[in-house]
């Protein structure tokens, strides 16, 4: 039996895939793939819904807990940000917020500031960590909370 994963092709029952960002161990049992994604951080937001006037400046309190083994800092290029997802209107990501020195198993609270979209509608703001120039953590499987932004 052959197993395919991305660019890999193997007849082995265990495949290790590694990159500089993460390690994923794939276990194959009876021809079924099992993915176990590591968690890099816990991200909690202070509000589930924000009522915002078009183009207004808004603030959102965010608590980040470092669940990794590395120190998150500007030097490691890990920053807090957010992006509007799932909308027909393409909006730029939020400005990045420096985490300072966030050691493993430590948490800190931050304030994300963003300008509300100018077009009325319902928007979903996904709050996430980003390794600048590499990837959003949500794309690596880390849970990223969303906030509904309502613009009348």
C-alpha cells in the first residue's frame, strides 16, 4: 500500500515531516491518516462582537499564552495581529503588535487597534500570531479566535 502526503511518497507506515516551524508526526492505522498538530499559543479575546462605526478606530484586548518551547519576541519575528476573513471585501491585515519577551508557559495581555471597514456589513476578524514573512499560526493548525465586527 502506498501513502501520499504533499510531495512525499512512501510505503512506510510512519512518516515524519519537519520544518523550521513545526513537527508533525503522521500515524497511519489501517490506511487512515492521523494528524496531531502542535499548539503554539492560546489566544483569548475580550469580546465576541464589536459594533463599530464605518472607518472608526476600535480596540480589542487579547490575552496570549505561549505554549511553545521558544521565546516569542521581535527577534523571533513572532507578532500579534489580525485579519478580516470570509468577506467579499478584501481588507489589509491589522498592524502588528510586538509581544515583548513572552517565554514558554507565560502569558501577557495586549491591545489590538484596528480601523473598522468603511462599507456596512458583518465582518469576521480573526486574531492570530504571525511569524513575519513566514506564516500565520492558524495556517499551521493553531486555534485562532474570531470576533464579529458589525458595521451599520
